[in-house]
C-alpha cells in the first residue's frame, strides 16, 4: 500500500502542477473578502470550512470549527500542511480520495472556463476525531476563485459530520453539477484508473490519429518514451490495444 500511496500522491501533485500560474497575477487581497463571508457563515452553519490554494498546494484558511467539531489542532495543521490532514484520514479512504481527486481535477481542468465553478466533488469518508476514533464526514470541494487566465486557483472545502456513521463502509463519492443538478457516481472500475498527465496527453494525441513518431515530434520526446507510455496506458486501463484505451478514456471523460 505504501508504494501505491506514494505513486498516487505523485500523480495527484503532478496534476495539480499542470496548471501554469503567474504569481504576480494572483491578487490575494480577494482572500480577505472570502474569509469575511465564510466567518459570517460560520455563525449560522455548523460546518468546518477551509480554502485550498492550488497554486501553493496547501490550505490557506481553516475555520475554528475544525477544532471544535473534529478536534483538529489548527496550528499543527497549518504547520504540517497536507501531511497533517492525511494522517487524520483512514488509510484506505486516503488512497481512494487521492485517486478520485486526481480524476476530478483532470475533468475540472478540461472544462470550459465558464463551467468550472459549477462542479462539486462530494466525498463521504472516515477521519480520526479528538478521541482518536474514526467518524464519518462529508466533504464538499469546489472551485471558489479562478485566476485571470481561467485556472482554478482557490477551492472551497466544507466538512460536516455524516448522517451515516457506519465506520465499516469505505469512501463514498459523487460529483454534482450545481447548475444542472446532474449527479455523476464513480464506479469501482473508474476508481482503479490512474493515468499521469503525460499519459493522458499521449492518449489524447493517439485519439487524434497520430502515430508514435508524430507524437514524439509533437511532445519533443523519443519514440521509445512514447511507446513505453502507450504500453503503460494499456496496462493501467486493462485493455488489449490503443483503440480500446481510447474508448474507455472517453467513457470516463479523461479525453474529449
């Protein structure tokens, strides 16, 4: 499992890094207005709220309800960053959440800019509370702010205790389009698929009809590297050839 966690973490942060930010274009003064609204919301809502910065790849705001409801130590969470949160999550759920998070980000980054704020990932999973016992929580994750170039910059995370406290259940998840009401459930088959940004890029070019030599020239890599990626894609998708790989990737929204 350790090697699997390392691999999925690497792929998750690779996907996060696929967006290209221009630091001087990020106006962090807007954060103050968001925090003011969220603090007012905390008065009437019994939810823990955070803001995740996709440029810095860390939480830059955590409401005090993470302490009062879930027993988090805010200072330690801010100091240790993502590692603190990962230690709180059930190991099996942490692994699955990263898989799903990777695919959600892939889909979100490929959406038209106008639609990027409408998609919400909802996970129901297990974390340790102040008594070091596992409890189920529901976490909603969606884009809060885009930068000037349409990159998803700040994300809003809202965490509540789940009404279902069956600790034996694994992570449950779905994606909701808040504009249309459409709900997308991840299948077990889908959860097992983890492709890197480069693999998706190559598969997309294969679907456009390019051969390995053309892909190599297009991406400035060797033909051998392209063919190695092609073989890994086929193995990861558990298909027989590139044609079947393209069909599966389109089915799950990995490529257009």
